[in-house]
C-alpha cells in the first residue's frame, strides 16, 4: 500500500487494488486452505475533493474569453459548460447529432483511449457508446450555443471537422492552454460538468 502511494497512485486506486487482493486471498482460503488475516491493515483515505465547481467570477472570465476566441475548441468547452457533456462524449459528437430544426443534440457515442495487450502499441483510441445507458440522451441546445453551432457548421466530428475524432487527452491539453490564457487556476476538464450540474 505504501509503495503504491509513493509511486503516485491515488488513495482510491490503491483501495481498488486492495479489494482485488482481498478477493484473491478469499479464493486462496476457500480453495487451498491458506489463511492470511488482513484485519490490521489500514487503508489510505482519499483526500476530500475541493473546488469541484468553477466559481462565478472564473466562469465569467472563461466565457468572455471563449466568446472572443470562438473556434471549434472554444465551442467544445462551451458545450460542456452549458450542456454538461463529458469530455469523451464531446469528442464523439458529430455534426449529424445536431438537429438544427428542433434545437436538440443526441449524445450517442464517446471517444476513449484504452489499454491493449497485443503488438507494440500499449493503447488505442476507440469510439464506443457513452458511460451508461442513461448517458444516451437528447439534450436541448441553449440559444447561445446554437448560434455558434450554426456559424461553425461543417461535417464529420464537431471538434475536428473531419471524419476522425480528436482524442480526449488532446482536447484536455487544449483546455489547459485556454486556462493559461485566461490566467485561471489549473483544473480538470470534468469540472465543467460539475459546474453545469451545480448551475
């Protein structure tokens, strides 16, 4: 446990590893009569997450910057802030998912990078369905976002305007650059979703 923490793993990830380890020990006990007690093991506590929401002043600063530097990246950030999309869902969004007549957006795919065990590559980008069945959804598009969508309308994936999606890590890096330009405190892209939910 201490070694994994010193290697930089989060407390919750170490607890997950320990859960798997306990299941292995239970199997060893039942199948091979091996008894090891874990009663005195103290698991690390996760630090309480703070500042999950971007405050109102920072939101205004961010939105003003995005409006004055409107491009596909700025549009993507606005969509997450005002519609609550996860970064993978945003990267998987296509122009064909926008119903300009009805003013709604269909969320039906997500882009993610996953680990693979074959060949020289360790990871690959896949397009899959969103996180859960309830994540497949139709969302009303705010008028302000609709105006920008109409201005930038093209074909393919929204963030790239091509038939190939931008991967979440790339978009996260673009967002970090926007935060630097705005002189805002660095935070994870997912805070946009928390902020949307709170608003």
